[in-house]
C-alpha cells in the first residue's frame, strides 16, 4: 500500500462521511468505520463495521488495517452520540455509554494504532465540540466527554510526539441532521451562517496534511464565531 491511509470513525453519515469523502478526493485511501453496517466507503477505500466503544472491536479494526493496508497515516476520531436528559433522569448506564463512545473510544483507537501512526509519522484528529466550553441544560455527559476529549488530545500530542501530531477540532452548529437551520439561525452567527460538514472536513484534511507540521496539541474552534459572541439583554 503506497497511498496514505486514514481511518475515519462515525463515517456512515454527517461530519464523518464528509471527512472521509474529502480525504478520498485528496488522494487518501480511507477506511470508513461505523457501527451502522449500512455505511459505505468513499471511492478507493473500504468500509469496516465497528463499535468504537468496544475494546475488542477496536483492536480487531486496527489489526485488520495492519494486515490489509500495513500502514496508517491519519486517525480521525469522529464517532459520537449525545443523550440529552435532565440530570436527575440520566442513568449511570447512559452516562457511561456517552463517555465510552465519545471519549474512551479515542483512547482505544490511539492506543491500538500508535505503532502504525508512529511508523508513518502520522497524525490524529479528534472531533470534540464547543460544548467542551459552553453548555445548554441537560447535556452533562456530552459536555464532559468532549472536555475530556480535548484534554486527551493534548496528552496524546505530548506522549506520541514528535513522530505523531494530535489536534482537536471543536465544531459549533454543523447542519447534519434535524430540521434545517432557519434564517435567524444563520444570522445569529458572526460568520453569517450555520456550519456545514465540509467546513470541518477541510480543517481535518489540513490537520492531517504536511502543511500543519508545526501544529500539535491544539484545539481548533470551528463555530462561525459563536463562542466569541456576547449576548446581553437590557
Ligand atoms: N453536528 C454538529 O453540530 C456537531 C457539533 C459539535 C460536535 N459534533 C461532533 O461531530 C461528530 C459527528 O457528528 P455528526 O453530527 O456528523 O453526527 P451523526 O449522528 O450525524 O453521525 C455520527 C456517526 O457516528 C456513528 N456512531 C455513533 N456511535 C458509534 C459507535 N459506538 N461506534 C461507531 N460509530 C458510531 C453513527 O452511526 C453515525 O454514523 C460527533 O462526535 C459529534 O459529537 C457535531
């Protein structure tokens, strides 16, 4: 395998699918992983069914890449879920499911793929959230998982450097599912619009590529300016 190879998790739809498509268009071989078996690979890549919260499944996924591609140059930890419930109604099982999917998965993926990433002087990109820094009510598990993911990412940058760089992207509102944003939703944003999956894919592609060689341990907020906007009412 001579082509640079990337693994993108949660690639069946949304931001993960856009990252997989962008990397494939840029010439990468992409392994698109998702727990939804209906997922598909971008051109020239392959799809792998995997629950990234499952240690054995992650180890098998990376072993498969070692056997089939024999290299891994980019790891994109994108799979994530949100359970939105009042604190008093959130079960420990639900808390653990969110932490396992959004945070522990990145630990499992980085641990299993570190030898391949080191050998190829590769890069890790994690998809966190502006909710690592700000919250709506009833989102404790999600916010905690994303804050942990930002911290895990800088820890990885220190432990795996200088061979491997690791950076986090924290998206704001990216239109992937649910009702289409209204004109007032776009207007709320200093950038004048809600985000699109391609906005995150472009940043991830840059962070995996050679032009970001001096960038590691960083968090990139891609939110159209929303975390910089003060809202006061008289
Ligand atoms: N869309 C946004 O506004 C937004 C904002 C900030 C952060 N994010 C983060 O970006 C990432 C992608 O978001 P999205 O909007 O594209 O989500 P999405 O729900 O559209 O897609 C998520 C994908 O992850 C997969 N997935 C979920 N759990 C998995 C598991 N255990 N193993 C393997 N795959 C699993 C799903 O099957 C799905 O294909 C998530 O981590 C999310 O938290 C999204």
